């Protein structure tokens, strides 16, 4: 009877071995964490120390004189505590204080992202997104990044500075990066600018064939227009006037005749419309241009 009770109370050997192994595994894990933490703290503490310099002296034969002599040569070997791998550990381990300053999320460096309060992993995630062709067009795009928390975005929103695309200076690549603009429209935006002599207002993009209000509404908050040189409508010869998108060859001839037969104070787009030289549609479009 006692033998049967003893057999019931004893645990299987495999269970005991498993329990002991689990204890040793937990101890080993905690030891590894402690060693890693200690090594990291050591790297961080070395950050503010100067590089180690080892001074080595060696005796070599002298080449000067007839008699053999010896001279002492002193050299130094420098060993840095700031290798890239150590610097990475320092970044990940050191306590971070954040700053707030104006920045463009499309160009800000990883170092500056960390200054703004992001961890190294978060900063590198943003950088990898950009390297793969990602672009933040609006502040709201930056907020949608999975590494940008609501609290960080609320703090940084006033400092986000994404430059607007100047339609009088941008090249086709900058236009192509705008939403809804492919290579064809990007090329057309550049060529139309040349025909106009420069955009006078954003709305002139609507004069591009098939551009459309919906496309314009999708990018109008992303663009700006710097002052263009006034178009010299009152001095250009007829063959140059006809190259303007709102002036056909008949209108160009009529403008030249109008200038010859009218005083300068009457040289206005409204007068050209009243004289039947420009259609109402072309006159409205031309009135948005800066003229001289």
C-alpha cells in the first residue's frame, strides 16, 4: 500500500528534466540581457571619451655616419571607440531628448529625424519609404505614416515645411510627381508655359487641353506661381503674336492694325474684344495674363 502511494507522488523524470532546463533557460536569458545592457552602457559611456592612442617605441639602426648607431623611433596607433556598429548601439540605447524645428519630411536626414524625437528604427523606416520612391505631398501624408504617432504629429505639424511646386520654375519631373499628373501632362505643362511666356495664375493650367477641374482641384494646394515676365502683346510683331495660345493668326494681324490706328491709352484686351479682334473666350483667357 505504501509503495503504491510513493509511486503516485513521484514525478516523471522527463518532467523534472524539463523544469530544470526551463529554469536554466530563464537564467541564461536574463544573463544575456544583463550582459547586453552592460555592453551597451559601456559603449555609451565611451562616447564622451577621447580615442585611445597607443604609443610604440622601437629601436632601429641609423643610416647616418660611418659607425653603426641606433635610434629610437616612436609611433602611435589610434583606436577609435566610435566605430559605426558602436555608434548604432549608442543611438539605440542613449536617452533621447527631442527638438522641434522646421523640416521637409522628404529631405530631412535620419540624424535630424532622431533629433525631432523619432527612434533610429522609426527614422530609418521613413528614410526607406523615401528611397523606394515614396513622397510626402501634404502634412496629412506624413501623419499617415505608421511610425508617426498622433502625439508626435501634433507636436511637429507646425514645423513641417513641404515646399510648393512653382509652376513657373518646375521641370517635367517635378510636375510628374504631382497627383494625377503623368508624363504627358507634365510635358504639356512645361510646353504650355513656354507658349504663354510664363503662367500668370494657377488657373491657367485649366487651359491645357483635357486638364479638367477635377485634376486641378487635386493639386491646386500643392502648387504656387512666381511672377512671370509680362507678355509684350503691344510690341511683338505679327509672326510672334500668332504663337500665343490665345491669339490666332487673324487676331495677330488685327492686333497689329489696332496698334497702328489706336492711341496707346486704348490698348486693352477689352478694346480688342469690342473691336471684334478677339473672341469673348480668348479675351477672357488673355485677360488673366500679365501683359505689357
